[in-house]
């Protein structure tokens, strides 16, 4: 029986380490929802709270949905994290609402999953022999459905909100349901834009339940692994404030446009890695830049994830390090193609995550086109 401990999946062990029998506000809850969506916004390191203006605004700041000119828009994103181990997919669609077209509604779907994970619970047979034919596969996946709505409030102020329904699953061993709300505003003052986003504004609750067979429980117990128990996790509120400036140059036609934005992320869960940190609040900035040519070709860049890295040997705090992102965008009529080169979860100058997004504006056909 002692041999079995060498074959329990490492991933299972790392996942189960997050769970306990007590409900509490945890750090790093539902982290798949903090990665971000859309290559355009990710290239600017998510510094789009004040300027988000496409269907991905349902995630970044739902108030920005009102900036979509098309009556209907769809978008899809695919990316691979951790050298292709994890797949991250995003699909969204939405349309203008109301007789005066002063509102916009959207539905977004996110999936992040690791598939084909070996289940080695039964690797060792009853006779103590290793039998690889007893190994099966399972998936660990996180899903989110985001329903967003935005409308014009008064003047140049727009407001929006999102309802999030979360489902997380680890094979047949465990699953969780979560529910939460986001709320955002945007206001424009000529070339200057301001945005405020409240994420998990009422705290997002995620409740886990587990379903292990007696055999699986005995294997976990015999190999020194804890048996996870039902628990409830709380994603505490975060506030993101953004300030942006947009201008142009290149003659009277202003062939070149530029956009710069700075966002401040205030977390209330004490994430311990921010630019400014305490036991109760963490403040992390992000900066984004976009340079456009004739409103068809765009070069984007962003920096964020500013944190002081600890010395592995002495434990002392070292210098601040940052993570850069870069990207490109092409607008071909109603079709938008965006690309971002990024790095998730690491501080590194070697960017290795490729993200592609495709968006399409749909308009009603005229009689001449029919």
C-alpha cells in the first residue's frame, strides 16, 4: 500500500490543498476570472476600465458596452496557458436595446480547463501490482456565465452591471457553484475618460461539494492525503479606477491616434504581492498604451503585476519587477482581429502566452443588399 502514494496525481493534491471544512474569505478564489478576456485588452494589461468599448466590456467594465456602435456584436478568444497545459476560451455576444438604443445587453461565457489528467487512484490493483490499464482520464475545468446590461444614466455618464454564475468541476470528485455581481461606470470629458469598476461588489460565494467513493477515501487516507470536505469560499470586493486620455496627430485628418490609460486596482483580500500592501488592502497599478493608424492598424502595449520579489535564500524583499504585454490589432470593415503576447502567473521578460481574438459587428441588411 505504501507504493500507492507515489502515483496519486500531483494535480489532485495541489487542488485539494485549497479546501477546508470552514467557510472563509480566501485569497486567490476563482482566479480564472482574474486572467481577463480579449486580446485587445490583455495587450494593454487590462488597463481599459475607462476606455473599454467592445463586447469584452461585459467583463472589464459593463458600462463600456454603450460605446459599441454596431447594433449587434460577437467575439471569441482562444489562448493556451502554461505551455499549452490549460485551455482558456471566451465567447460573447450582445445587442443594443431600447427604442432609443440607449442600452446594451450581452452574454459572455468563459471556460478554463485542464483536460486528460491521469486518474491513478486504481493504478495499483488489489494484488498490489501496477496495472496501467486501470488508469483513466478526467478534466478539471472552471466555467463562468456573465450576463451584463448597460444604459445611459444622464449626460455623458453610463452605468452597467453584470451577474456572474460560476461552475467549477474536478472530474467526478468535486464540483462548486458560485454567484456574484459586478458594477461599473464610465464618464467622458472630451479627450479624457474616467471609469470605476466594482468586481465581486457584494462578495462572490462559491460552495464546494465532494463525492469520493469509499475506495478513493481509503487510498487518500492510506497515502497521507486529506479528504476534502464541503466548504464555501468568498471572493472579496475589488475596486478598479481608471483614467485615460485619447488624442491624435498627423495632419488635419489625424491619421494617427493614441490612447494612454492608468488603472489602480484596490483589493480587499490582502493579496500580499502588490505595489502597496497591508493586511487589509492591496494596491496594484497597470498601464496601457495604444497607437492607431487610420483607425485600422493598432499597436498596443501594457505593463502591470508590479510587485516586490522576495529573495529565496534570505527572505528579504528585493527590487520591484513588472510584467510587460504587447499586441497588435487589425480592423477590416466590421471584422476585428487582435493578438496579444503575454505571460500568466509569472514575472518574466520572456512572454510565451499567445492570445487571439476575433470580433464581428453585425448590422441589419438594407433593401439594396438583399
